[in-house]
């Protein structure tokens, strides 16, 4: 990936948040499978909540950017 992709927002804060949340949930699942213990409920719920909020924020940002781009064309 070149710096042009970063400048255009291909890898913005929302995407990074989702990636980190997905890695955390994956780590919890791996820990659960390796240790034989059940998945810790509250940490898993916290990771899922962060992912949902980040996904909603990312969608909202994309919608707002599209509206601004369309308003600029007129």
C-alpha cells in the first residue's frame, strides 16, 4: 500500500478500529479453544460492542462524505 492510499483514507481510523476489534475477538476465541474454558462473556460482549459502534461510525462517515461530495458537485 502506498502513501497515496493512506492520504485518500483507504486505511482510516474506523477501519483500524474494526481490525483491532476483530483481532481481539479472534484472540478470545483462540484462547477459549486452546484452554478448554468457555469464552469469557463480558470481555466478548465488550469487543462486540466496540465493533458495532465502530462499524456504525464508519457507515455514518461514509454516508456523510457522499452527501458532501454530492453537494460539492451541484
